[in-house]
């Protein structure tokens, strides 16, 4: 029974990370960039929110500021990538490193800043998990709605074209550099927003709260795709699948922890699972080629 | 309408792989010209088209379209003047996007892309009609992802996307070379049809000497980064494959006859 009592908490966390995974979906799936900035941006969002709220700011305004803080981080990675011609992965790592220092600055050189649900008026907390789940779902629904609208517009469509075929995009008059930057800005804004929600949920911001975030985000994207890919064809449903992927990821993690996995091995466990899932399409192709060769 | 003045382009300057791709190209196109371009491998044909498109900056010289100097413009800004079809059928369309979405992307070439809905109903009907003109039956599959189409279908679609905004200049870079002969003929016929109907100015690279002679009102031959032969009008109509082979041998030595790709 102990396992089942832990599942709602896992679902709440899964939804918050699922929102983060939507940000990862935007870079990884839509503009075709593996953006490692997010490991830093998650903490930037959390740190910004906690510092703003504890200094007396309204929590909604604090979340807006957290979102924009993430956007700036994305902008920096975008500039590194396009204007400095640094490969996207390295550009993300550089910003991530910059953010580590910045995040400590935001939190006045402290690695961890608490945010008490009793003292401040925040919108979700692990003290009330069902409420947290509902808040998370509302954010998810709004975010998917915004995405659905944005990627149906002329601008959003040009972002998709950039990720799908940059040559074709340029031949049709699309500035692919600017589209990449826009994608990174929005993605990191969303990740920071997710960090702001997570900080409220867990009641603190930590300079390490985003470590390995990219792996969790990718895990959610891939799990969502593998499990729901066949039935969820529509764009909005695919985003929903990503959030489901986050929930499933956290449920599985909770289960394996309860079953006795050492918590310190968790990151290794996640990374290996993601590596295997990323490899599956490649192996499938190899097998298909071999089968075709045997037939031919 | 197109003026190319003394354009030079060398790749990998200062390395062992240094390659003079364009070695002083001068070319003037009149409104409505349809130029076919032939030449051996490495003659600079694709480099010429790519430098018009701005895929890379040129070292020297200028490129002017309708009096506007586009030499320094980035690739995406020149796109409003140009329609392009690449050799690789995969390159001209976005595979993960629908046929209608691809057309809607091309339809906004040269316009600012805003936060407006990209595919209004009115446009969808127009796209459907345009696609029907290709005669490939694709009008019933407007929401199909382009990645599911055949190479020939994709190339026909790329061609439609290239001409739908009536570009000042249509650039065809061996756009039928990767297709089977029958599909190649279909795409070529479509190209001619669009060029005729919209009175487009066009440049077409081809490895097929017969096509080079049968299509267009002008023919240029390139060799080692230069235009070495230029015929137009009546003179071009009388041209034969033998003439071309001989011409090349005269100008550049016997190399041409050995160039397998030009003999097909």
C-alpha cells in the first residue's frame, strides 16, 4: 500500500516536469536542437521565484519574472549558437555554466533558499497534493493551448520548417538563425516556469534542482512518444503525451525507489534508460536493413 | 534583369583543397530568358546558382536583379526574388509537414511572418486548385505529410512552391537528375509549363544535352568556372548534340568527350 500512497505525489511531480518536457519538446523535436541550457534554467526559474516571493512580491508576478529570466538564458544560448557559431550542445553547456554562477547570485550566494507555504501565498505545495495536481493540469492545458495556437501561426510554422529542413526554410525566405533563437527563448522560458512551479511544490529552490533536467525532459518526450505515438497523432495530443511521459517517468522512479533502488543511483538509472530509448530507432533501422538485405 | 559581373569564388582558400569554383563569370539575362546550363563536373554550374541564392558570399564581383544589388544580402532576404528547385528531391520540402503546410510556407516567401493563422480556409482552396494543376492526384492528399510522397511527387511540389509567388528568377539545379526517366520527363514538362504560363525568367542546369538543346531560348556552357559558350535564338534552335561536343573539344581540349556525365 505504501507504493500506492506515493503515486499521487509522483503524479504531481511528473506533471510539473512534464511542463518542463514541453519546453524540451520545443527544442528537441521542433527546432531540432538538443538544448542543455535547461539544466541551469530550471534552477534559474526556481531561484527567481523564491527570491521574488520571499521579498514580498505577488506569486503570479514572480512567475512571470521567472519565465522571462528563462527567456534571457535561452537568448544567450541562441546568440552563442548563431552569432558565435558554437554548436548548439556546447552553447547550451556554456550558458548552463554561466547560470550556475548567476543562480547563486540570485539566491545571495546560498545554495538553497526555503519557501514556506505557511508564510507566503503560493499556488501549489506538496502539503496538498490533489490541489497541486489540479494546478499542474491547468497549467498544462493552458500551455498546450498556447502551443497549438502558436505553431499554427505563420511565425510558428516557420519555426517548424526551420527544424524540419533549414535549407528549404531559407529558400523560402525564413531567417533560420532568428527562428532558432526564438525557439530557444520560448523553450527556456517554459522550463523556468516549470522550475518556478517546482520550487513552490517542494518548498525551496536549490542551485542543483535542475541537474539532469535535460535527461528527465527527454525521458518524458521519448516515453510519451513510444507509448502514445501510435494513437496520438495530433500536435496537441503529442504534447499531452509528453506530459503523460513525465507522469509515467516519475511513477516508475517512485516504484523502483520503493523497490529498493539506491537514490544515489537514480541519475545513472535515468540516463541509461534514456540512452537505450534514444538508440532504439537506430537499431530498428539496422535490423530492417539486414532483413531487407537477406530478402534482396 | 539579372546581371552577373565578374563573379569569383574560391573554396578552401589557402589549403590543399583550394578550388577555384567561379573564375570571373559575366552573364546578363533578359526578362523572359530561359537559359539552360551545361558543363562537366566541377565546371561551376551549381556554384553559380548557389552564389545567386546567397548560400555563401562570393569573393569578388556583383549580382544584380532588376537593378537591386543583392551581392551582400543574406540568403533568406534574396529568397523573395527567387524560386529554387534543388537536385535532391528531399531538399526542397519539409518532410514532417503536410502538403498544404509546405505550400503555405512558400506562399509567404518575401513576407513578414506574423502571429496570424497560417492556413486560412480561403488559401486552402487555392492550394488545392494549384496542386490539381500538377496532375498527380495530390489534391486529394493535402493533409498528407510530404515525407510520405515519392521523389517525383516531392520534386513537382517543390517546383510548384518555387513558382507560386511568381519569382523574378527561377533556378533549377539539375532538378530531374535524381528521378527515373519517366518522372523526370513529367517534372520537366511541368517546369516548361510554369515558365511559359507565367513568362518566368529561368536558369536550368542539366546533364542531359538533348534537354539543354530542346528547352529554353538560350544555352550556356561552363568550364573551369567560366562561361565559355553562349548561344541564343535561332542559332540555338539549330544546335545538335554533336555541335556541342565539338564546340567543347574546340574550346577546352578533348576533356569533354571523356566526361561520362555529358554523354548520356
